[in-house]
């Protein structure tokens, strides 16, 4: 019988659903769950999820029906290494200091002098029709402060005085110049009789500069001479005489055609544009913006805002002036009066409004590199400055793609790209080249589109995302189909950016009182905290006080507080408190005892041809030793720590059931010996476990399934197959 062999040492391309049985890419899986593709080539079992080491339960509680949302506050109070995780529970915000570990024990207090947990009641800022218990906030860090917006509330910013730990909340007043004409500007190149002037024309005349001591006098003089309001084709000061006063005859000598002069003298509040109070023109009224911003982002030394829902402003993006202080974050205006005779120029540092009329439903904004990207329901737009420096005087707006953002929570920024979920798939926005700029790509279309399409619409609508900047992985969390607990996230779709591999996880529930994930936070492991140092004298001797106690000095500094990882905000089912969890359990059970299955099915393999029937006399599976030591004692016996186990099943000729019972392919060649004096050492002579196994059955094509055993680990490196074609068809 002719024999041949095949080695598979790259089994780390993740899940692929968009390939045919005859063309399936080697190294990928046709189905898998709860595995981790390793960059070294194989797959290993994920660890169980459990509460973080040394965890604490929150001082506040929640209901299962609450809205939960997490966000980050960077550079708190201007300390670069001080970072907070914000947690929204219904209408209340809490904060954790994620510069220290365990994060669940780091509830931020009211101040250094008051250990009561600090919280913000968002109902104090609700609009008349808003419900902050049902709408997630969005927050962005700038100048050490945190700007907080939501479509249900008026925007605020939060500051912390790091010398006292005291917080201050300030409402943001949005000011902008009034560039809207209130009358029929098509008639403004002609004068209008005083008795026929509309309130709009009266207001517009003042708003173009016919106001103030000199401007009022000029208007009075013109109306007296002509019994009419002047055409708005040139400013009053174009008719000044030698004494710098208005001369109507001189003014009439200036011919400006039908060109209108600049307006924008009046500065109004965005949410209450009270033109009557500003101008004194009776009847001009107030134009109130009833909706509030949905999204905000710090970019180019400013804060940008978008997501108003009114017909007037739904496509507008408001940006603050260049921030000298966080109090400037609502100054979306030109500082110089455009109607001024002396200084009317728009400055590079000014604020303003950018309109994208074709954009519908502005959902999120995110900066990347030197650009700001606006994600709408019907596409993505890029805003950037000339020479990559945004200025109020110089910027461009370019449409990147017609593919929009379906769910705000799915958007996540990695080191060099932005990823999001649309109605048609999972997309990546990254820089392509100097000529092409940023380019959008559907990264699920050729990989896991079928898997993506099978995620229910309700589950997709509740997705949240997190980026692990150390391990270069994107996590998307969402509820399983039919899940009745609104905020519960028990399904994961993970993308390893280094491998470009997707893989899914599922969290299993305990039988009773199971916790569940409601949010995420990336923990860098480097933070800001109090550090104690010994005080020594000039001779290097320790200094003690009069009581003989050693003297230490305490000051704030950067500290290393733990491993970098994504941590998950969890609701405890017993009392509704919150805490944080990690994938760290070596019991390989979720929440301690909930068994989960880890498995990966290799590609369909025809072993060289499509017609010949084969057998596999032997398969050799290579695994890394998982055991790290022993637990127990001589009386009760010893059990391995992180005990290994790996089962293999064969599926011939596209069968949906295995041709034989699963076989153990993690077996020791030698009997391990316990050393009672060194239980942290397993003592096995080999680091790699190779197991030779005969596969039963025969056929033209073979699929292999590797799966876990209850409570046991596996780290599959690869496998080699000896096949016998036999010449039969």
C-alpha cells in the first residue's frame, strides 16, 4: 500500500465560514469555540472567567434591568498616568481608578478627605424629554477634564483637583456667532421703507454691524435721510467723513453691486438663540435647539460635537476654539467680530461649525492619526487640515465610503485603524497610501460573513467593543439570541489583528445565581499612585522620629500595578453589586463551576486527490505540556495543577457525526513523579507531548475535531498524518 504523510503546524488562522469544502484554506477552522489561536502556530484552550484576584464588590448595587455602560477618562486632572474607568448604571455615574489593582477595590471617593464613593446623578442635567436611565453617555478627555454628552442631557464637563481629590461639575454653554439671515436676503441689495421693514430685516441690519454707538448713529442718520433701511451691500463705515463719523452722502458714493456684507455680530447660545434679548428687536423671538449632542471627541486641541437630531443641525459638527482652558470647550465661534472695521479675520484657532448636508444620523466620531472621522448611518467622512494640521481657516471634508455605522457600541479604535459593524459586515478603516489615503475594507466578507449574518439583529444592536492594546486583539461582546436580560453579554467575537484571525467564545452560566458581564475596560498595568520612600540622612542612615519610628516620605508617582489585560465589569447575581472579572481561572470552568467546551475543527482534507479512498493508519498530535505542578498532600493524594487533556474525533466523507468515539491524544510516555518538597514543579522530563494514535474509518475526505475535557487544559501545537491511499476509488 502506498503511504504518504502530511504535517500541519499552522492551525491558527481562526474561524473561516466563507470557503467551500473543496477549497478550504489550511490552518483555519470550519467551526470552533472557546479557543485561542496562538501566534506560534497552534490553538489552546481559553481560561475560565472568574472574579479578579482580591476582588471587592461595589458599594452600590444595581438591578438586572439597569443600563450599564463603561468609558475611560485619561489624564485625570492633568496627571498623564492617572486613568479612570467610568461606569454608568442607569442615571448614575461612578468611577474606578484603573491605575491601581485590583480595579474593583478602587472606587473613586468624593475627595481625599471623604472616602464616600463619588457619583454623578445625571437626572440633574436631563432635558425636558430626556431619560438618562435609558441613554448611554459618551465621554472624551481633554485638558485633564472629562467632557460628557448624551442625547438625553445637557453637556457637562468634570474636573478633578488632584491636590485635594475634589471634583467640580460645570455645564457647558455653547456660544456661536449668528450667521443665519432672518429675512429675505434676496432683497437685501436694495433699501426698504421704514414702514415696511420686517423684524427679520431689522435684526439682520444690526447683525451686519449697523449697531453700537457709531453704527446706531449711522443707521439713525440713514433712516432720517431716506425714510428707509439701507441696502446691506456695504458697511456703514464705508461712508465715514474726515471726523470718522457717518456721512450718508459719502456712503451713497460707494457702489457694491448686489454683494452682501458679512453678518455675525451677535453671539448667541446654541440651545437658546435669544435674538430678541441680544438685539432688542421686538418680535424676532428665540430659536431653541431642543435636542442634545449624541457624540463628542477631543481632536486637534479642541472638542468636536455632533449628533443633534433637529432638521436644522442634524448634519452639523460643532467644534470649539483651540482650548486654552477646558472652559473654552463650548466656544464654537469666531473670536473676532466679522462685521468689525478693524479686526474681522477668522483665526486659525477659532471654533466653528462644519456642515455635511448629505450625512444622515451622525452617530460617532473618532480621531485617527491627523484625521477626524465622522460615522453616520449612510457613510463615513474624513475631516483633516492642510498639511495634517486642522485650522478653522483651512480644512477639508472628504467622503470615505457609503458604508455606515449600524451600532455605536461596535466601533473601536486600534493602534492604526478603526473597526465597526455595519448592516453588511465588519469593516476596517486604515491608511493605505499617500495617494489613496484612508480606505475602508469589509474584513468579514471573505472570512466569517455567514457567522456574522447569523448573529441576530437584537444581539447586534447591543454589541460593545474593547481593544487590547498590548495583545492587539479586538473584543466584541453581545448577548446570545433570545437573551432576556437586557445588559448581559455572554458571546464574544474576537479578532487577533496580528494573525487577522477571528474566533468566538461563549460564557457559560452557573445553574443558580450566575454573574454576567455588562461592560469592559482595558487595564494597562501602569498607573499613578502613592509611593513611599525611606528618608535617609546625608550619611545614608535611616531617619527615625522621637518615638523610634522610621520616617518615610509619600508622594505620587508612576507605578507598575499589574499585568496588562482587558477586564470585564460584572454584575453579581446575589446582591446586584458590581465587580471586575478576568479570563484567568485554571479550573477551566466559568464562574468557578460552569463547564464549557473548547473545540476546533480543522479544514476538510482530501490528502492529495478528490477521488481516492484513504485510511489514516496513524496521526501524531503534538501538544505543549500544560501541567505546572501538584496540589494536595501525601494523605489525600496529589493532583496535577492545570492538568491537560485533548480529545480527537474523525469525520469521514462530510459526515455530521464522528466515525468513532473521541480518543485521548494527550498521553504521557512516562509516569510523572511527585516531589513533595517541590509541588510547584511538575517534574516531567519532556516539554512537548507527542501522542501517536490510529484513526478508524476511511473515505475520500477527512475532517478532524479537537476538543477539551471537563476541567482540563490543552495547548495544541500541530499534528502529522500518515495516510494510506490504497489505490481504491
